[in-house]
């Protein structure tokens, strides 16, 4: 791997997106949101009426949609078969279904392959759950972001209109349990990753700490 790869893993609401985009901007790197790819696959599965409770049905069809991710940290994009799905993939229907789709091994094989194609020669910040452990174990820097359940829920409910922090905390806890207990590539801290607890830090402080780690390793 010639170029720089920064792997940013952690549970939902730990600040991965804001930190990853900030770091990519500061260093002039590309940015890939792999969660958006799992969400895009989920949007397509829902559109097609595939039964979410039937992993074999999802596996059989997951090779069909063409998922294209734009990697500009100032305006990341996501399209499925030419349709801009940036808005729909953030809606509750997709959020509620994504863990089930992301647990299907064939979905992961397909999306990990796409992710490795995009990472290519590097110079990119990649956020997800299994980037340092599976997608890019040779990443230059691996960061595992955490934050208290309260802080994560509060950040998410501030981003989403119409939800309370309590409701968010419950929904996030459910998703985190599914994401970290699934059989294939569960959310876990990769070997060689640096854990960064962001509970008491501002976004700028977290970005500065990641930039310091990058400098130390390069
Ligand atoms: O980061 P996010 O909330 O947009 O991710 C959506 C879902 O996708 C999350 O519940 C777990 C799954 N995911 C995954 O399994 N592996 C990744 N690399 C990224 C996300």
C-alpha cells in the first residue's frame, strides 16, 4: 500500500463521520463512508421487497445493485443504479433494517470488495466497523472511536429531528448489539488500533489527536 490509509472504526454516534471528514480535509485525502454503502444496499433490498428475515434471499440478490460512492470529504455522494440515495438512506426505515442486511456474509463479501477497489492506492480516510480488522488490516493508522452511550445518543438526537435522546439511546443500543454480535466481521477493536474516547472532547480536539497519531506513524 503506497498511500496513506486511515481506518476509523467504532459504534454509531462515536463521531466517526465528522472526525473522518475533518481529518481528510486537513490532510487533503479522500473519504469513504462504508456505513453509507450498507445503508444503500439496505435501501435497495427494501425497494425490491426482499424479505429482511430471509438472509438467503438477500444473499441471492445482493450482487444486483450498482452502488457508487463519491469520496470528496466536502460532499460525499452515494448512488444506487444511478439514483441519488443520500437522503433516503438516513431515514428510519433503512436505519432500522441495516443491521440485518449488514449481517449477511454475501453482502459483506460484495461490499468489502467494492471498498477495497475504492481504497485502491490509498490516500483516504475510511470509516466503518471492520475497516482496521477486515477491509484494510494494513492501514497506516487505525483509530477506534468510542464515547459513552449517553454522549452518543445525545449527538444523534441533535442531528435528527423528532427523536429524544432516550429513544435514540435505546435504538442505538439495539443496533450496536446486533453489529457487535453478528457472526461475520462484527464490530471490534482491530489489532494495532488506538482507542480514543471522545466523550469529553470537542470535535476539534479529536481531529487534532488523530492528526498527531498520523504524524507519529508517517
Ligand atoms: O455508520 P452507520 O450507522 O451509517 O452504519 C450503518 C450500519 O452498517 C451499521 O448498523 C453497521 C453497518 N456497517 C457495517 O456492518 N460495517 C461497516 N464497515 C460499516 C457499517
